[in-house]
C-alpha cells in the first residue's frame, strides 16, 4: 500500500479479510453463498480500506498473516460509471500493486469466455440492462423467436454476452468470485415487482446467469438498505450473512480525516440580505485561502517538509432546484458580488455541476459544466454552482465554504451537500487550529428557529450509526486565541503533561524500528539510519544464534526436514499399517518456512539478515550458502525466546532514538510530526507523546434552547478565549457546568483547559483496555491549574458518566494513569452525578481508592457510591 492505514482502517481490513477467507471456505467446501457489509461514515476512506483488502486478496499480506487467493476475481459494481472511474483511480492511488492492468473497466465490445483471476472488473447498472450491447438480451430473444434455435452466436459478433462470461466465471471451481457493491444502499433503490427483479438482485441471485454470486460484499455509509435488500432477494434465505464490519465514526473523526466543526451563519434581521451574505461568503473564502497560505508557508520553512501540498479553498454555491430562466440573472448577481469580494476571479474560475451539461449563462457570466469528480483536482475552480448533493461518492476536501440559497424548508438538501464536504483538505487534522478544521455554511434565507432545525438535522445526518462522529454545529462560531490573562507558567505546565497514544493492533517492535529509521533518514536527522538498524539487528541475531546454538541446530534440522506419514493396507486384509517418513525440504518448503522469519523480524530485517549471512557482496557465494542463510533465519524465528529478545532489543533502540531526537522532532512540520506520532503508535504498549499547544479554537457563543437560540453561558480563565478573555461553555451539560464553575471560582485557580474529546496533538490522552481487550483512548474533560504555595500545579478533573457501557473501563484507565503519574498532578479527580443529583468525587491519587477501582467487582456507579465523597 502507498498509504499507511489509520488504526481503525487496519482493524476494519483485518475483519474484512477474515470474512473473505470464511466466505471462500464456505463456498468451496460447503457450497454456501455469503454476504457482508463494510459500513463507514463519509470521509472514513472506504476505498482505501477496500484497496488494502483486495491487494491482500491477490498478493497476500505477511503483516496481517493473510494468504492470497490465487483464484480471486473481483467485480466492482455501482449504478454510476463516473463513480466507477473515480474508484478505479483511487484504488491505483492507494496501491502500487493494483495498476491499470489489474483494474479493468468492462466496455463494449468486451467479450471473453470468463473473467481472469487477480483482476478487478468494473461494471455498472447500465451495462446490464436489456438494451445494453453487452447483453443483447432483446436481440437474442428476437433471433430465437425468428429461427427457433436456442443456441447461436451472440449478436454484433460477440462470442459471449456479459451474462455468459459471468456464468462461466462463477461455474469455474478454480475461481472465487467476489462482488463488491459500492454504495450498496443505492444498488437496490429501484422498486420492482416480484416477477421482475432489479438488475442488481438478478446479478446477486443468478436470475440471468443461472448461478448466484458466491460472495457479496457491500460497501456503504449505512448498511440498513443493503441488509433489507439482501433479505428481500429471492435466495436470501440460503445466503449466509457474515458479521458486518462497522467502523466506529468516533474513531474516524479522531483520526483527523473529517472536520471537527460546521459553522452556520444566518441573517440576524429580516430583509433580502442575499447579496450581503454572498459578500460575507466571499470574505470567508478569502480568509480561508489566506490562512491556508500562511500555514503552508510556515510549514514549508520547517525541517522535514519537502513540498507542502497546496490547498485552494472552494466555495460551493447551492441554488434552488426551481431556478427558472428568469432567475438566472439573480445567480449572476450573486456571482458578481462574490467576484467583488474575492477581487481576482473570472469565468475560468467558476464551473457548474447542474443536470444540463452545457455552458450556462448567469447574467454576464458564461459558466462551463465540469464533471463532479474533477472538481478537487481542478484547482483553478474557485466557485462551484450546484443544486442537490452533486453526485453519489463526490467528495471535495478543499470545499471550505457553502453558500446556500435554498429556502428554509430545504434543510435536508443543504445537510446532504454539507455531508459531502466534511473531509479535511490534507487528510489530517491541523494541530491546535480549529479554524482550519472547520467548514462554513452561509444560509441567507434562514432565521434562528430554522437554523436551529438545521443544526439538529445535521447532527442526525452525520450520526448515521450508533456512536457517530460528534461534529459540532456552531450557530455563532467565533475564533479563540491564547488568553492574554493566563500566566505563561500555566502554558509551560501544559507542555509537560504526560499524554499517551493508543498502540496499533498487531504491531511489531522490529517493524516500528525500521519505520523510525526510514523516517529519520528521510528527514536528514540520522544519516545511515537504515544501515545502522540492519547492522545492529544482525549483530543481535548473530549473538542469539551463538547463545542458543543447541536450540538453533535442532530448529535448522526441522526447517530442512519435511515430515509425512504412510498408510498401507493389504488387499483382503483387515488392518492398516502406519509409518512415519522424512524427506529433505526443497527450495519452496524452505521459502515457506522463511515467511515465519519475515513475520517475526519484519520483511526488511529478515531479508537483509539472509544477505548478511550469505555474504551479499561475495560474488562467489553459492546456492548452498544462500539456502543455509534462509534456513538459519527461518530457524531463529521458531525459537520463542529469540523472538522475545529481538522485540526487546528493537523496542530499546526505538526508545533511545526517540529520546535522542526529541528536540529535533519538535521542530518538524505538522505533517512530519504526525508521521512520528503514527510510528509511536506502532508499539505493543501505549506510548508517551508530546502534548502540543492549541493555536486557536472555534467556539459557539449561541446555543439551542428548545427551538430557539440564545446566548451561551461564558466563563473566564480558559487558556483559549475571545479578546475579552471569555470562553463559552455551550457544549457542557448542567452538572458539568456546575463543576467547572466551582473549580474556576476557587481562589487559587489561575487557568483551565477544556481538553478536546478526540485524539489530537493538543488533547491529553489516557489509554485503557475496552471490554474485549483492545486499547482505546479517553480524554479527561478538564485540566485545572492552581497556584499552590507559589508554584503552578496541574490537576485533572473529569466529570464521568456512570450510565455508559464503557464507564468502568474508562475509570480504570484513568486510575492506571494516576498510578503512574500521581506525582505530576495536584489532584486527579473523577466526578459523577450520583443519586438525587449529588456530585460524588473519587480521589484517584489515593492508593486505596485506585485499588478499589482497579479490582472491585462493583459497577462504576456503585464504586462512586461506596468510595466517593461529596464533591465540594
């Protein structure tokens, strides 16, 4: 893969591959068809996950311990050829192995007896209609009726119709057919009578081929429609449904791939303010471009930034569906206003994606049509005119501003388009800069009440699955900067707070070491880092080979030996005889054994160690020497204590190099620092990482009160504030507000910090094990800073909801953190809203309290009741 998978993407790919392996086995051994879904919210990278799974299906994946399926044939199906083209390009961008030759778009005059293994074939609904030249269903029917012959060559000189090709492919026992239905909830949308199944149902169930598709894999933002459609299909009762792969949207947002906030701007008075807000939208776009330009310019000056990717913000202007000819001049007026605000655009900077694919005239503007999927790369386009959701699968990360002239009743259409604009432009969160992690929506025809409804609807739309992403909708979003009233010593204490990063599932220390060496070498921080790693690991392996010589010799014998058993019987006899036998392993058997070494030591180190043993610079090295090198490397990997000690040696070197380059890493660009954060996460245990200061924040100074909007409650002493030093506590519930108001009112409080609730560079993370043993991160709500005898002391004060399923494991995570870092804090308090509304506090610096939390069989609520004291 060209891209490093995010942790949630890697977990999803593992589950997908497990389903694909089970599906293959069920089909070939049990003759059972199966289906499952991969469900992930917009912006999660569904195509990247699919690319990783398909690449492993064709080529295998040592790291994920997945063997290839040599008979795999993948059919990628959607109802939109443009979406297929976009997906094909994205697969090639994500994988160096899935090139043009592996990704085939089926177009007339495609005619083959069957599809080839190791390829992805792109099909869409239009190619399978009765009138398609690939099916020629109507022409064949007429020929059969005219001639009375049921067997003849296909019309248009095609030897095989697409249905015959698919049938032959499914019928080949040496092949495994995997059908991927992209945006699966759309594939079944066409309502059909019971005796006339839809094209997709006909493909899945085998109405046209006579053979059902063995494995159906749906990819969608929501699995509901796909599951319903599969249950309604003719053979649904006989098709086994495998476990759905559901990506937690909260993890997607935590990864930084989607934006954190949506800012809604509405008129504060009655009247026709369309042009005024169009000018406001132009200023938003201009400020966005300036901010991105300054950010990227600053990043380019930092070590490690080679060629920062430019971000050219886009304004999407959404016009009403009923924009008749006489209203086109009004659209032209809005364009005039935007052009005046930007000052540097003409018709070449404006395009439309309306249903009429021709040049449209809006007042004095002649605007050409552009394919939706080209907008992201066509950076000369600064303003895009659209109506509804543009296109299924359309994503434009550089779309930063939406100016919607839709009437208030059309809030659904506005929300649908905003849902396609939530990707972050650089596919990562900008550390500490919430302005660059936001998208703006200007609504000239909305008042406070209807804007509040939009805010509610947007939350519902984005929260398509349980635990959905908590994208904030800001009704009066204002930018916050470092509070000038907070002492500098407070910021210094914030810098020193210990924060943890969640380790990756299945990570290996040697792979982490190689990744670190490659990064340090790329940034010029450690010359010859890769060679240094190889040399040190070779010395380590040589040392273990000498220390465990006896075990190694036995292991080498096992690698060189293939064991079998002979079973014999005499004709007419009633007994069988069994005899073991051994034969010398051939080259293939040794290479198979070497795969264990690649998994244990990493492919790079394992192969370089073979070269080291064989003498890579020795031109006289013979085949026996090379074979012996592979045998020794494979044998070392079978010795458990060697694997353990190699992991320890690799981890020690990783820790040493991170410590040696700590200061240098702080001076790198945000993009390169994120690379090192990801390398830290390649550990088997949680790792400390530096906590960064926020650069700015976006906060809402209005809040919904029923159906109305009112001013938010504000409080002082927050590290980030408006010019007057105030911070809104809009998003807190009543008892959380009571906690922070009490804390800030303490005489010794000199500052506080609302810790972001997602994993980010400026959010303190505490790791814990979830209910099934996977590592997760929680983010305590409040950091307090108090003047204690002339010294600034930090505290954690975390309001804790005890009714949630993960309340106890998170509480234990915070207790474990307190056990390690108690001396770094003045207080570490967890607070719960007890019975009768009484607030109870657990002092996690108290060893007895921690012990109760860690080992008690009580629930979280019961622990607060038994061990907590009244919060005062």
